[in-house]
């Protein structure tokens, strides 16, 4: 099983905001879990670095965490799954953000479990497996 980490998980790890997320991260590393993230998440992290007053220090913090994770680019199957997900949500008037639908589409297409604290956004997506490391 591949655990695909969402942006908010990385931010919580880097900032040390929630001890439970660090504990679950450490447990996943020790267990040899297959950890991945989307190139979209990488983009979001790089954008966050660009906004910081100390981008060099922030880049080092991000790089340290990303050493343990495979950064996966999108492929045609990922984008197709994202488009289908977006189309399914549209009639209900509850779309999710463009980046999040791409992240979800990639996880769906590859059979990944998405690790996120943003459960409310992603739980609407049929078939998407989610873990929330911020909850006990």
C-alpha cells in the first residue's frame, strides 16, 4: 500500500504543530511504508517556500521531510481520474479545488491511500481511501 501525503500533512510535520502527526510519520518510516506525494503537493510546498521570509531555511526543512517520499508526476490516467471526479461532483454544486481534485485523481488512479487532515474536502470523493493522521 502506498500512503500519499497531502500538503497539510507536510506543513504540520515541518512546523511541528501536531505531535500525533509526527508519531504517525515516524511509525510509517520505521515500518518501511511506501510514502509518496503528488507533484502538485510539491508545487504547493514550493509556493509556500517562496512566500517565506527565510526561503532558504524553509527549503531545507521541506527537503529534509521530502527525502523519505517519492514525488510522483501526473500521468494521463491520473488526470482522467481527476476529470471524472470533478464531473461527478459538479451536479451537486460541491466542487473541490483544482489542485485537490488532481491530488485525489492521482490517488484514485494509482490505488493510493491519501493521508490528509482535510477530510471534509476529500471525503466526498467516491472510492478514495483516506487516513487522517491528525486524529487518534
